[in-house]
C-alpha cells in the first residue's frame, strides 16, 4: 500500500467509526443512568451520508444506530422510519440474507412489537 492509500483508508475508518463512538458514549451514559451527561440523540441525517451517498451501507449502520438511540429514549415513532430506511438500504446493497440486513429486520420487528404495547 502506498502512504496515500493508507492515509485515505485511515480517514475513512475514522469517519465511519465516529458515529459508532458517539453512539457508544451516549449509550454508556444512558445505561449508567447519568441523565446530566446524556444529550439528546441527534435526529438528523448521518454524517456518512455526505461522504458516501444516501444509499451506502455505512449510512444504514448510522441510521440503525440512531434509531436504537431513539428507541432507548422511548421515541419509537421517530425510530421507525430510520430503521425502515436502514433496512431498505441493506436489502438493496447487501441482499435480504446478509447478516446486517437480518439484524436490522429483527430490530424493526422488535420496535414494532414495542409500539403495539
């Protein structure tokens, strides 16, 4: 690998990992019941959408993570369209039998069950 390629790969990995890192920090505070350290999860387009485009699997990961944050704060109606979009992206890009697709489909099923009551 050339130094240039290594640098690009490192930057890409860092950008992809940022959303996961933010999610993990937020979830850690939530689980520890530290409400003073919990900020509202962002209800906006994932950062990866600008880098990779709206239909990239990395965007689906971000959408699913954001949906899980919303679900954890009982914002189920806000989480549903994000999970549905993540599922659609994974189905189109990875196929219906890919493990990521199956996992997000399961997350949607769980969310819909919780929404029923």
